[in-house]
């Protein structure tokens, strides 16, 4: 369509205030539009409304806001993805055992992943779940938290990771403790650093989103708005997909894998 993409973001997924400031600063530069993955569904409402008022169309990708100012939202059902992970964890563990729940940040859009996981585990009377630990999606912080949880709970059987960096930290902790061959780990997002851990059996399952469609349809919506066209589907909720060793080679799953070579062509 002839646009140039300028990718920007805060230093961490926990820095909501920085994202609010970032959107406001970008708005002042009057770009053709903003494709935004909100870190917080409430805090990003005002800057989104301000951008729209300034004539800068805003479309949401991955995670939306609770307001109705964006011209379109292409998002993932975060809760459903977490619930799917919980049910898969129960299957892997024979519906019994102690599991940990490592989330991104309390109150964030992505917290729905951890809520879904916990509520899925609650269906199984012989399973126990530790209190959710928030990691800011930081690998080093996740490593420390996972190490402490394993030390305090040597019987722990599984970990849920709400984001790829969290899973990296959990995997490092499991390897250091020598339990990487027995511990079950399920994570969101098949990012490049996750796939080798999946291939060697450290991670048993991955919840995938469709980032390509989020970006593609988000930019298409911005272009339609700029050209005065009707946006036929302003609210699109993409279903999460469970990746396991059994379906990893299917064309549908291969299309979702976020390896850099797929986006360089």
C-alpha cells in the first residue's frame, strides 16, 4: 500500500506509562495511522482518543482498549488461550499435580491468559495451582521466580508461561535444577527463542496467535479509513491455536511460526 512502518515500543511490557507517552508523542508527528497493541485496556483509552481527535486513525492489534475510539481491533481471545493451556496441562499431567502460573502483569490485557489457565486448572480436583506470579515478561525475573518456586515446591509438576521471555526463564531454571526432562512447560507465543526449547522437549506445548493477520488487517483498516472506505469487520477476534508435537508440521501451524525468515521475503 506504500506505507513505511516505524516500529516503536516501551522497554518492557510492564511500562504502561511509557506506552501512553509514546502514543502521545507519535500523534504529534501526524503519522498516517497507528497500529497499537495496548499494554493496558484502560490507560491507553485517552491517548487513543486524542490521536483520533487529531486526525490520526488508530487500529488495535493483539490487545485492545475498552473504549470505542479505535477504527478497528484485530485481537486474540487471551482468556481462551490460557484456558486451552490449562486443559492441555491437565492432560499432560493426568489431571493431578501442582502447577505454577507465571503471568505478565496484574491488571493488564494479557492477564486474561493467566486467569484462563487458573480457571481451567480449577476444574480438576486433584490439581493444585500456586498463586499467580507476575514477571513483567522479563526473562531474568522469570528465571529467579521459577527457581524460587521449584526450590520451595520440589513436587511442582508444571509451569504456565504467559509470554515467550517468561518461558525462557522457566526453562533455564528447570535445566539448572535438572528437572527439564520431567517438568511440563506450556507457553504463549512461538517466538524464535522458544522453538529450540520446543524441539528439544523442554517446552511441551505453545499457544499461538496470528501476528501476521493482526498486522496485515490492521494496516488495511487504516488504509480504508484514510480513503473513506467502509471497514467491513471493525472487530476481529482471532482464535488461539495450540501447537503440540503432533501438529507442529501441519501447514496451518507452520504458517503461524514467528521465524524471521518468513517475514523477510
